């Protein structure tokens, strides 16, 4: 029986794809993806490059009959039995997210948990991750970090989480770099809440990583809010607990 393959895809720059990832994607019978249109376009882009001899990949198998199925938060639990049945039928099944490494603030962990429960092997084909990319270029200590995904959308819940975070590490020897994702339209409100709890600290903002308009900068929260920048795109926010 084949394992479930978890395949990382680029977070921006389409050249950030491994040969192994391409082989797994093209040879899969079924690909579970957040957005079938987006994944379909990605595969077409790579197929065009290969057919035009831009890339030469030895032993590449292109499965022309592969099936793409939707697998996003709202349908994750409903689709798990179907995906497991594909695996039990001997099909080669891959899981991808819209970008980056699946499961990191994306659906998939429930599927992995169920596969392991049913003694189905799970194999990871590693690759890009905005979380790790942002950490490595931030200039903040990378040896200890805490990833919080997306903070709550409501300010009250967000402040409570940030308060709990501060209290947890206030008298601890552990002082991790805190990392989370944020949407552009909530960024200023989130920064304001961080300032309320942690003070006017310096934060790092990394946005549009690996893309044309990639930007990484570090400033005090008050300076960012005063500048009134209208930041767009995928944003990763980091700061150090001291």
C-alpha cells in the first residue's frame, strides 16, 4: 500500500520546487488540494516547462489521468474517508496546500492523524515554508521559536491570547521568538494590541516572501503605525520575548 505523500509547493517563486516534488506531483493518481484551480495551474506551468525542455528531469512519469479533489477546512473531515479509500485501492495520493508546506495553518493534520491511526504510512516531500523563511531572515534568535498560526480575528480574544503569552514567559528562562501570520487588513489592529500588552517593541514584518515585491523590515510598532503603510500580500510577523 502506498503512503500518503505530503508535498510542499512554492510560496511565491515557482522556481522553488524540488525535483522530487515534481516527480511526486506528476506521478500521483490523486492530489488533494485546497484549490483545484490553483494547483491545476501550477501543474500546467511545470508541465509546459518540461515539455519545452526548459527542465530536464530524469525518470519523470506524467500521469495524464490524475484526479484533483478539493480539500479545504470546511470539507476536510468529509473527504478523509474518500482519500483513505483511494490509498487502500493502491492509488498514489498526494496532499498539497495552496502554497508552502501543508498542515502549517492549512488543512491536513486530521487526515494525517487518521492515516497513522489506520497504519497508513505518511511521507513528507519537504520544501518552502513562509514560517521558516521569515525566521531565517529576521535577525531574531532562531534557536527557540513559538509559532501561533493566525491570531484570533476579534480584538478581545487576541488581547487575551497575547496577555497569556506574556504571562507564560514573563518569569521563564525560555524566551522564544514569536511568529504568526497576519492578513493585511488586520495588521494595524494586531500591532496595536501587541503594543498594549508588550509595549512599543521592535517587530519584524516579512511580506511577499520569494516574490517580486518581497519586503523584510524591523521597526518599533509606533513607527510602523505612524508610517501608515498600506502593506499587501502574505504577511509574517515576528518579535522576540525578552
